[in-house]
C-alpha cells in the first residue's frame, strides 16, 4: 500500500468525453484526500513546480482527434504535466509507441478501479507506469536509434546520444538518470553539452516541438462537464 505525505498534493485533471465515465474517475479520486481534482483550464494557473507534478488523465475512448495529435496539442499547452492514458489492452509494441508519443503511464480500462490512484501518484513523482518489459524495450529501441543516427552539428559521445534520444522521448532528467544509472546532476551536465552541440536553447528545441497552434477543440472538455461535482 502506498504511503503518502499529508502535505503531498497531486493535482489531477481529465480529458474525458463520457460523463458517466468521468463520474467514475472522480469517485475514485475522491477516496484519496491528497488527490486534488482541477479543471483543465486551471492547469495554466499553476506554478512551474505545481505543474510538474500535475497529472492529466486521458481517456482514449471518444477523443475528437487522433491520440497523437491530442497529446501533441496538450504538450504544447501543458508541457510540464504528466500524462496517464486509459485505453483498451494494448500489445507491447503499441505501448512502446505510446511512450514515444509522450505518455507517462498506461492503464487498461479493466485496471482503472484498482490502479488509477497508485498510477497517478507514481507518475506525479516522475516514474513511468508501464510493465517493466515495455520500458526495457523502449530503452533498447532508443539505444539502437542513437547508434544508427550520428546526427548533430558536432560529433556527440555515445552517452550524449543516449540522453538526447531519451529527451526526445520526453523523459525527465530524473527518469533518464534512473534508466542510465547516473545521477540527475550528471544528466544536466550532459544536457548542457548537448544544447551547445545542437545549438539548442532549451528542451523544447531539442524535442523539435511545433508552433503553438490554437486547437480546434476545447482543452477544457472533461471537467467542464462536472463543475457542480468538484
């Protein structure tokens, strides 16, 4: 059973099209006093530290856009938030691809009741909530990619290539350090060299994020349907 500090608050928002499903998710979150449910539009008002531990739960059932485009637009507006995807059971290769799209956790619908709260808390702390074998394959694919692609204005070391690929897969410095078995401060040191070699000013430039497009669908759907219940 997870032990949580009384002072630790996890802010959770939902991208959910089904009002009944939303009510179920809210009922699960209300069981935990350390989980604070907020509306999507209130995420932009959080401080950087608060946003970094905020979790957006995305239900892939009934999304008005393809999942990849939905995640891309959410990342543009809420780059610091973590993302947990709810969906049907997926094959291992599908989960690896979903990690590359920027999700931080995955829950099949059948595990939502039992695992939503631990998944949200784990992801908020900077962990990845997927089966271990999926994360292992994800990292192995990243290593193969860095070995095959010696890109960059200057020649990068093998470690820098590994870190660059993991950054492009939207992992945090802590996650990269845990995967590679190095300190977070060491990751930051390598990143400073990568920024210089790639002539990038920040993490988003390394990732290659597109321009901030005004979405054709409202980012406030989800909790906008349940204001009277929050």
